C-alpha cells in the first residue's frame, strides 16, 4: 500500500513531531500551571458525564 520511502518518511515525521511537541510543552509548563490551574477537575467531570451517559444507555437498552 505504501512504498518504503513513504513509510520511512511517515515514521520519521511522527517521531520528530512528537519530540517537538514534547519540548514545546516542557517550555510552556510553568504557564500551563499558572493559567490552567484546576482544569483537571473539568476533565474529570467531563469524563464522568460521558461515563454516566454510557451507563444510562446500557441500563435502559
């Protein structure tokens, strides 16, 4: 389906992209801690809400 060159390019692109994203996140970590304090609870509430909807679906269907 893909040639060897395309596979190598795709793998290298994904690795380089992941490394660049990691370093960009590491550089901005202090800003994330300052401006997004408490956002973990929003994520927990969202996941809980989705889990509740899934539970209701399995109970009533």
